[in-house]
C-alpha cells in the first residue's frame, strides 16, 4: 500500500467510523444473546490490504480509542488488536489473496484468536469473578459473525483505499493503434 | 534497503508492544485518567449523534432476536402466570397488613427511589462489546450534577454505579461487571445479607455469596440493596433498591455460608435510558 497523507486520513476515518459503529450500534445489538464485534474484522482487513505495519498500527489505534471511550484499562485491547492486525498483514506479505473466501476466513480465525487472547490477558491480569463456560460460546459465535461481517468490511475498506493499493489499480483503457490516412 | 525497512518495521512493532504494556501497567486498576476523560469529552457528541441515528436499525435487528426468544418464553410465561395468580392473592393480604404496620410505625411510604435523591435521566450512548467488562457510557455528566459513585437505576431496579465523570458524560459500571466491587445485598423477605457479584460471560446471572447458612432461602425471593451504614464506612447504595430475584438456591452450601443465583430485574443488555440518583446521603 502506498501511504500518502490523504490515505492516512482515510485510514483514520475508517478507524473512527468502525469504533463509533461498534460502540453505538453493534454493542447494543444482540443476536442469539451475543454482541457482534466489527473491530477485529476492520483491523484484519486493514492488515490484509496494507501489510503487517498498517495492521499493527491500526490495531493499536483502534484498541486505544475503544479503551479511552469506555474508560477501560488502557493497553489490553491495543495489545490484542495490534497482534491481530500484524498477523493478518504477515499473511498478506507471504501469500496472495487467491480467493474471495480468504478475508472472511481470516476474520473468523483471527477474531477467535483475538477473543481468546483478550480472555488470556484478562485472566493473567486477575479476574476475581468466576468465569462461566458461556465465554467459550461467546467467542465462537462472535467469530462466526466476524466471518459474515468480513465480506462487506473487506469490500468497503478496499473501495475506500483503492487509490493506495498497488495491485488494485484500475487497468487503463488501451488505445488502439490507428493507421494514419486510413 | 530491504534490511533497513525490516529493521524499521521491527522497531515500530516493538514500540507498539512496549507502549501497550506500559499503558496497561500504568492504568490497570486506576480510575479514568486525563487522556480517557479528554477523548470521552471530545467524542461524546459524536457518539450521541451516532446512537440516535443508528437506533432504528438497531431496533430492527433486536426485534428479530426478541421475536425468536419470545417463542420459547411463551410457554414458560404461561406457567409463571398461573403461579403468580396464586401468589397475588397472598400478596394482597400481606400488603394490607404491611400498610397497617407502616401507619402504626409512622414510617414514610417509599418507592423504588429513596427520598433525598434527585433523578437525572440519561441516554446510554455506548456500551462495551466485551463480556469481560460491563460498562456503559451515558450522555449526562458533571454539568447535570452526576458524580462518581452515584447509583444508577431503571424503573425495574438497580443497574450499577457511576465510575467516572466528565462534564458532558459519565461511565457506569454495571452490576454485571466481573471486575466491579461486590454489592452488599439482602434477601427482602428474611433480611439475610450477602455480597452480590457477577460471573464472566453470563450477564443474566449474578451470585449472592456469604449468606448465613442457617437462613432458608427459596427460589423467587427478591433481592434488594442492604445499604448498611457503619460509623466510618457505608455502602455506595441506598437501602432497598430492587436488584433481582433468586433463581437457584442454594448453589453452594459450606459450613457457615451459602450462595444463591440471582437474575437482575433490570434488562441489563437492553439499556437505552437510565436514571442516575444524585445527591442524597447513602
């Protein structure tokens, strides 16, 4: 990805929009008793389109903004999401996006990773309350939602960042040679 | 060239990871810092706008989910109606007796909201997506008289307490927050006191612990705030705010204490409007 100030601004707007959508819309929606989460999907897609650094920086920013807005302990979400974005970016740097199933599948797998990592961080920091087995169901269902959210998120983010994507440039119209005097 | 790029990448990654750990170390267990308060104040109006704009879409999705749930609930509710009809007859008699006793003792009739408190209605503008935190953000703050530790209720019962305040907004730690402090609560019909805490992953289920094992606690008993007061300490909550109902009792009986499961009266997942009880003496 070619990062210009204009593209940086677009990425910042994507991050801001994703956080607002998560806190004001998805967090208040319940499907089968589970709150869908869009943030790992956005970070994963940014990693897949922009590489490991873009994924890591986007993940860190998203995590920091969410923790600030919810007045939660800073750092935990940033750490988890920067790792998630970095892993998505590493995949992109090593392999091609051969099929359109790669982004949703990455969203499924890495959202599951992000949820598990977040749980691990919380447990390491010490949780006094008992932990219900329903946490596992929550993780699994959130990952399935992320699979379905991955497709529209990927299409929307790719469209927004198209001018910066090296392999996404629109093919130029070929000018047919014309014989003079014909 | 490539090596230089690789080194720069590694440096950025290391910097981000170190920053995350540093932030975590510096802010864990602390209340809202200046950065969080600033960001909340700046984004408060944006969040409020987004919340209002997205409400119709949110309600549509929740309608599908609730319809799905309602089918299963219908049968259970029919059985419950039968049960309640029988209980109502007994309650009418008890209410009559209660009214007479109150008059005799010259006690003031109290509702859900205790006297001495002012009510500030607030809209929930954001909530945590994680099961590991039970916090919501409301659109009323210090400028409306909201202060840290003010109790927050809905018409159904206790919801939580204010944990941080900015001028135009506040963060409420819900009673279902696993990291929240325990709430001193009592069983309404026999006065048995315990400490209420949450369970990670199941916001419909709270645990009332450290109840005297000698007390007989039955399913369906109401749980209210204890609101105790000692010379140097006092509960954050005023007494007798409804919290929930006992759904399973006892789940663990040790030598001296027992535990019961409690389902909150308030619909914690579907909070749209809440009331903050400001002022008053706890």
